[in-house]
């Protein structure tokens, strides 16, 4: 869910029920700083969603959502807790590079915010620097993965473009249930 949804009652009710019933759930919040076009400091009291989860006795982790390894570690720990019946929350602080919807002019954002984030906070660049710096992967190995993924994407797009249209009866399949 996004940070905007954490100001809705259903979010708080869900935290409460998860805590009361000890549900094996991990709430993951993508905090990109804006609820659609409203900066988070204008729509949410308190520091973060982790603070809200703590109000229900739920542990939480606030992580840099641009850091693959930080997210992996936090989610790994949260999943282990969920398997023991301890619900928790992970809040990933990120930058939204695009608008909330196609055509969003983003006039609510400070000039240069997105460009600065792209230049300094790109998660793929950060991942590549970390794994090549540690000697886990070489730049050539990363390039091979990029090439393999690009090929898979191209193949999937071509398959979608050339696939026959589904029958009209498929329009409502798996939409309604009948008992």
C-alpha cells in the first residue's frame, strides 16, 4: 500500500485485527512522500507508519526503499515473524519518479526533486555498485543479466501482440462466483 492509504481507517483497523488475531501478515508500505499530490507531512500526524503499527503492539522496520539489501533483510525478518504468528510492518521510503497517474504534471513537487533522486538514489545503480564493489558479480555478469531480461521482455511483448483475441465468453470468466 502507499503512504496515503495509511491515513484511512481501514489501514488502522487492519493493524488492529492483525494484532488481536495474531495474523501471519506483513504490511508493506511504499512511502514515496506523497498521497497522490499531497506531501505526507500534510496528511499524516506522526513520524511514520512504523510508529502507528507500534501503537497496536506490532513491530516495524523503516527502511531505505532504494536499498535492495535493506528491504530484503527487513522483509526476511518480517516474514520469519509472520510465520511465528507475529504480524509486522515494513515501511520503504522511496522516491516516486513519475506522477501519480499518466499525465500528472507534478506541479506539487519542488523543482529538480525527481532529477536529483534519479541521479543519486537509483536502486539498480546502487545494487550494481554494491555487488560489483564486493566482488559478488562483475559488470559483465550484470550486463548479461540485463540482456537476458531485455530478451524475455521483448519475447513477452511479441507474444502478447501476436496472440489471438480471447473469446467473448472469457470477458466474464473468473469475475463472478457461483456456488
